[in-house]
């Protein structure tokens, strides 16, 4: 059944074409490198006997024979399991299931390595959050270490949350000649409604609720194993990865601890064995291409997903030799309608989104509107139409079926011809303060333009003190600088949201301006975030003073301080990022090299540097592909 119109939307075509042209040299160099790494048979066949013996020394039975025999595909399991994070606790059982399923499919799976997984919810507002963004690139490197043993013909990547999925992807793309499937764990069941949780947070910020009241609300919201149910970066990860064809269809939002979740997990192992060789050989380098990257951005925009992906998708694309820019996000956002209302962009949670039709309905309506590329490679086969189907169990057998052609709840999820808003709600603003991202999908139109005096801080604690002292009870643009990747790791500043919401509810014109992050948890307060160049790199944000009039205009795309150009340039850089002695404790002193190496936000804030042909060190030639 055809699900796409005769012609894709011209802006989708144009943006894809310019990404392709911009990336021509870097993408070719990347694919050449992947082609050179591909082998006709298991790469371990070329190992010296001592090397190979180390690789199966701990194996027994049929697995030992399979690895030694050099005939069966070997699959690496790379996992972000820990039982501190609710989203990752279910991964504990997965390796045993995956090994059994791989064996049944004629392969053998080994647990190749673990990667760190930290929780931004636990570290929010604390020193540990300053390592959060760096953890993405550490995870990428840890994934590469796991795969560097060259024992494998495919990979299963187990992870869910914020920096973890992008890190796993970046690492796997360094081994892009291997097929790889992302294996999620699913969301927890719905708890305390998000709107009620936000209300109690604001009451606490005003001193009208106790810490016990707040803890009761938070624990009623985050209450069991599984991913948090609001539409932050973790759930944005799942939706984006599925829209890229890197999950099995419908895998994103099935609850942990259910027979269907186990069946999907086991099928991922069987499927990656199939993809590892022969006619269905599908390396991840060919799944992640210019079209799938555009599909990822479109799906993010259509659902009002996390602004963190303006960093992560840029970095993931770069790992595949693809140069994605913030201008691409902005141009796509202008024509992609907002089709979902999931907290903080509405009152529903991710379970409500899934019940209304979820990823399958979303992909279907976007395909029919010509807003997604259908002719892409996925881990489920050729064509994105497979992602219109939902998984079900027919007895003990996993199968897929078509979803209803209409949303089951148009208060949560709508078709492309009846959107909540005509655009995706992600804007780029620029001016004499640099460039920034602003997400307006949850910001009322009358609040999208703010012109007010600045109040400048360099820490969240300073802001909290000023708020509690009543110094911000007016129209204000709150500036929090030296929060960028080269200052202190670009922590999320979500802890500011309740107090800023209180100021807005009191009738004030309020905006946030920062070179830090806010993530998918940003809501009704206009927040120009990820300002680049950042203050620590000498950006103009470092010269803003208390009382300067700042204009944040999400409608016109403008970000300016209303100060004479010469005066602004002549001001000294008053604040400085923390020196090495101050930036220590909680393990931060171990990450100094990453802090110095971090790139600008609009290039993904990555420590790996720009992806140029010279970076890859491979002459141009043929692309990756073919059978193995």
C-alpha cells in the first residue's frame, strides 16, 4: 500500500538537497572508511589464534563452537544498564534474552561492554549536572571501545535516556559497516498528572508548599521502573530513533515487564543476525543518511520534542559525515505542523500519546502529507511505511498490523491537515548577542516577544537568592551566562522553571537568556538557550550588564541587547568561567580536557571536532554497501 504522495514537500526536498551538497565530501569520506572496514565474512576470521582464543575463552557450549568455527555471525551487546535509573533498570534482563534469541537465529551474542548512564533528573541543579553533556561523548568512546575488539558482525545498543542514546549512536557510527539496532526499555505507567506536579513545584518555589508536599508529588510522578513519562529528551530519543528506522517498528513506548516488550527485545536480536550478512545486509552507515536525518528532525518538530536534539542530532549526523545546521532545523520547523500535545506542551503524557496512535499514526500522517522520506533503509527493511505498523502478540508470536487511520484522541495527537499549530515551534533567534534556539510550542503567542531590562547571573544559586529576595518581581530578561560547554559543561537549567513561571503568573513579561540548556522540559516561559558564541569563548553575552534592555523576539527571530555597538564591544569581560581549581569535585576535575575541547553549541557541542574529509583520513572512492 502506498502511503506517500506523488511528490514530497518542496522544502523537505530543498533542505535534504542542501544537506547532501554541503556534506558531499565528508559523507563520501565517511562511507569510504566504512566500505574499507566491511568484510565478506566475520572479521574475526583474520585474527591470530591467540587473539581469537581470548575472544571465546569464557564461552561454553554452542556459543564457544560458533565463535571458534568462524561461520556464525557474532553480535555485540552494548548496554547502559544500571539500577539507579528507572529507565535503565529493566535492561538488567535483556542480555540473557538477547543471547538466547541470537542463538535461535543462528548467531551468537556476547556482552561486549557497558557504558555510563547518568540521570539529569537526579543531578538537576547540582555539580554533577556539569558532566552530563560530556557523558554523551564518553558514552560514544566507551561504545567504540566495546566494538574495537573486532569480534562482531552486528551490534545491539541498549539505552534510553538523554545523552545515552546519542552517545551509543555516535559510537556505533564509528563502526558504521556493522548493522546496529537500538533496544529500548519503555516508559513507566502514568502517575501523578504532570500539570499537578508543575503546580506543586510552583507553590514550593513561592514557599506555599512544604518539602514533604513536593517530595510526595515528585515520587507520585516518578514511581516505578521505566522511562519518565513527560516528553523530555529521553522520550524524544525514542521517537526520533524510531523515525530514523533504528528501532523495530513500534518498539519505543511499550511498557517494561510486559510480554510484548520481551518479544520485541528478542526479535531485535534475531533481526540483527539477519541484517549482518547476505542479501539483507544493512549497515548502520546506510540507515543513517541525509534522508533519515531529515526524517528525525521532522518527527522531533512535529511533536514539540526536546531542544537538546539541536545538539544531539547535529553531533550524530556529523558522526556519519553529514553536516546538519540550525538553519536546517529552522527551515523545516517553518513547514512542519505541530501534531502532538504532550507535557510540557500539553497535559498528556507519553502513554497517552502512544494510546492515541503514537509513532505509527504520526509517521503515517506525515508520510501522507509529504513531510517524510519514505524511500529509506531501516532495520525493518526498505521503506518507512513499515513504521506505520504496530507490534502485537498473536498467541506467543510477534507480528505487526496496520494502525487506525485516525487518531484516537485529537486532544493529544492530530493528523497533518488539522494540526495544533502550523509550524513545529522551534525557532532560531539571532542578533548582536549571537544565535540561540527557542522552543515556542508551549509558549502562548502573546509571550513570544519580550523587551525588558536584563538581570545577569552566573549561577543558578544567585538567581534563586534574587528570586526569594523579591528582586525579580518585575518585567525581566533573566540572563544566566557561563553555562556553555566550555564554561561548565552546559548543564540543564530546568530548575529555574518554577520560579520563572511564578513571575509570569504574576503578570510580568519574562524571558530566559542563557548559553546553557533547558531540554525538553522547557515550557511556557520563552527561553533563548544554547547561545553561541558562549560567554566563556568571549561571546557578546559576556558583556551584557544589569539594566541593559534585551529583546527576545521569537516571532521575528531577533536576539539583541539595545546597546550601542561600540559601547558593547568596549566593555570588559567582567565574569569568567570557573578556573580549574574551582571546577573540581564530583569528578569534574577528570573532565578538564573535554571542557577545553568542547565545540560550539551549533556544531553539536562535541569534543570530537569538525567532521572534515581530512578528519577521516581516507581518500574519496566508493561508498559502503553490498552483501557480506
